[in-house]
């Protein structure tokens, strides 16, 4: 970055990007925002385990997205002559009890796992935020009723509650997502409420209220954005637990159903052949472990970056 | 502060009255939660796509029989009356008849629960026995290799599917090395040597003095309990570490050090006593989580307990059993939370002060 140093501060385009990012006096809100993100990114990169988590996650996402192009076999094609083969040049991770290629199934399984995790996050984040911030901001009987509801949901361990919901709704991926969402939004709501209680007394909220903003406007435009960072961190950390629950449901035969290459279901079907062919059960389990670990590492890293207190 | 408040003291209600009010508040709060549990399970039962009448009398029953059963189940009544009847049944511990076993659900649960209780208790012993020292040592040797190792173990434990770990454990220790017993609580040949007394087979076999049986039972319980205990270990050691770090930064520790006490004595005698109460509540809570973890672990190890009963009921669509089990777990959770609260009150005088 040794290009001609332009002394004039009115021409930011001609200055190097690095200087723009490091400018001690940002010229515009955009610059300040980008600078903050740059600082946070630097701090995130200093945390090697978090970076590793992000990297693993990106690899898994890429594998899931590119699955149709990088798989080596049809994931449903059975070949009983080649059943339970150990890893070889033709089948990189071996074959399962029906002669299906484990490597290909694993990649498609990543799609299902990420689909469940992503959709669950998309459901529980707005739901938890809305309930938590509304309860915290309005207070009074709204707070009492909503938090009592949260307490009731929290009185069950999430897996048991998810199992009960799946039992009522019937097995299947969509029902598993609903069940997991219903059982994992309460902690988010509680967190959002705690954040809101700290925020609602602040001057800027009073200023907005004096300008005549409605409660709804204040909650959605001024409180939710402030709660978002800590909620995102919590949801990222929850992803690990959600993936484990989804795999558990699949393993019990209550989540994704049999021919589907969901990792938990793969584990369940490989289980009978495990004693002589350990890899059939080991590989899907390792995939679950790595995905969950990646989310945990990423969540820890994000928490450090955003300076959120350890609870 | 006390001088400012004292003129008002005559207007504040007496200590007995305050206690009564706090108690009644607590009872109402728990009552609400329990009622909510009942409402939630009632709602879950309603969601079921299977017609409860058909589930009992079968598809090809006559319309007359159908109507009769429909009335007998109270399905012709308004919803709120059904709910009241449901709560009334629950108060009598009547969860209905399990379709899979055709026994009352309460009776079934009483039969299978000791197996789970034994498993969870052994797991808790492993979790506490290793978790508390590990947490204290991580705090003592913060940011050393031991601390990092414990953090790594904790992270792995949070990220590993425990049912998979159980399978791998069976593969390694049972199938390959042959160190432990396989699935189940006991080998078949010993099954009839055991006189059930407490329902805890470790205790039963020890009481009868048949050490061969005891060793067999121990060989069966050790792996599932260790795997279940791993999550408790991770949680307890993390919490103990943070409690301990908080204590070690207090001034009384510095005073003790200045007096010439050894570092080990400061930690293990002075600080440990101060973290005893929060640690106890963490242990109680983790014991409740172990009951949850038991569901999948029992399925893997064919452990004839509560978790496997629940799983079988789930797969069979046996809603009475599912709801009964769910409610029981919920009630245990509420009870343990209450217990933790009471423990705090009992052992930590600071929490007894009335909030202004």
C-alpha cells in the first residue's frame, strides 16, 4: 500500500482501504460501522479455535450446497453385492448395509442437518425475541403471563418436550423441526427479556417515547436491534444442542425417516452391523460431532468478540 | 442505612407474617407451573392425530360401541370440563392405561423407574466425584494445560451425541476388549440370583453378599453411567471453576495467604466451603438433566428403565404413557428446582434477608 499518499481528506476513494479502516476519526456512519466490524473481525481471527469452527462450518455448508456435483454415487442406489465394504478407492468411506455409498449419503445428510438447524433458528430467533422483548418492555401482567409460560416450557428438559411433541405430531422432518423449535425458544425469550430490562430504562428509549413512538415501534426498531447480538450468540451455541436433538430424534426413528440419509437415521440403521463393521456407525456420528463442535466453537468466538458476559 | 430504615420498622409486618406470605407466594407459583404442565400435556394429547376411541376399541367396532366409549372417555363434554377431569385424574396419580403393556401407566413407571434412578445416581456420583475436583483444579491452575484440557473435554462433551458415544463404547470395551458387560442390567444367567429389595441392583446384590453378581451388575452399569456422567462432569466442573475463581479473587483469600496459609489450604478448606451451596444446587440440577440424558442412553444400552419405556411408548404412539412420563419428568424438574431454592435459603443466610 505504498501508492501516492493523498493528503486531501476529501477524497477517501483514493486512499488505501487499510487507512480508511484505521482512520481514528471516521467521516461517516458507514465508515464507523465498517471499522467496528473490521475490529471485531480482527479480534475473531485472533481466536484460533473460533476460526477453526468457522472454517469447518464453511466446509460443511459448501459440501451441502455442492452435494449434487461432488457426490460419487446415487445415494439411494443399492448394491447388495458390495454391501458393508470398508473404505476403498471406489467408495471413499465404504458402503452401508445395503451397499449404498456412505460418502455420498454423508454429504446429502449435511443438507438435512443444516436444513433442520437453519429452519429452527429462523423460527426460534424471532419468536424468542418477540416474546422476551415484549415481556421485558411492557412489564406488568403481560410480563407475568409470558414469563409464566416460559417457565412452564422450561420445566421440561428440551429433549423430553421435543419427544412429546413429535409423538403427538407424528414422525418426520417437518414435525421434528416444529417440535425442536417449540422446545427451544424459551431460553431465547428469557435472555431477550433480561437484555430488555437493562435497555428499557436507558435515555434513548425515553427520548423515543417522548417523541410519541408506539410501544410496538420502540420494541421492534429500538430494543430488538440491541438484543440481537447476544441472541445471535445464544442461538449459535444452541445450534449445537439442536443438531444433537435432531440426530437423537432421527436415531430413535422419530425424525427423518429410513431411506433418508439423515445422520441420526444412518447411525440407527448402521447400528445392527456395528460389531463387525464399526465405520458404518462411526462415520455419521463423527459428522454430527464435527458439525456440533463447529457451532460451539463459533458461538464461543462470537461471544468473545461481542463482549457478551459469560453467564 | 439501618438508621434510615429503623423508624419505618414498626410499620413492616412481622417476620412470621412475611414468611407466611413468601411461602404462599411460592406455593401459588409452583401450583401455577404444575397446572401449566398439566395444560401443556393435555394440549399435546389433543394434538394426537390418532382417534383415542379407535386406539382403544379398534377399527372394526360397531358405531354403538364407539359412541359408548366416546362417552366413557368424556369426549362429549366441553373442553374445560375434560381438562378439569384430567387434572382431577392426575391428582390421583391416574395417568390412564398404557396401550403397550395394558397396565396403569403409574404402575409401569413405578416398575421401571428404579433402573433409571440407579443409572442416574451412579452417573451423578461419577460426575460429582470427578467434576468437583476437576473444576477446583482448573481454577487453581487457570490457563495451564490442565485448565485447557478440561475446557476441551467440556467442549467435546457438549458437542458429542452421547448415544453415539455409547455405541462406540460398546464397540470398544465390550465387543473388542471384552472388559465390560454388554447391553442390559445383568447377564441372563445371574438374573434369578438377585433378590429385588431396593430396586438398586448394585445395593441388592451387595446386600445378598453375592459378589459375583455384584461384579456383573457393576460391569453392566459402568459404561452407560460413565457416558451419562460425562455431561454432568462437564457441566459441574465448568460451574465449580467459575464459582471458585470468584471466591479466589475475594479479600479473605488474600488475608488467609498473608497469614501464611498454604495455597492448597486456602482453596480446599476456605474457598471450597464457600462454594458448597451453589455447587450443591448445580449437582441437584445436573441430576435432573441426567434423567433426560437417560432416554437415549437407555435405548442404546437396552437398559430396562424409564427412558426405554418412554421410547417404546413413543414408537407405539401410546399417548397415555408418553404424557405420564413427560409429566413425571416435569414434576421432578419443578421439585428439584424447589429443592435448590430451599437449599440456598437453608445454608446461605444472605438469601434469607427480605428484599426491600
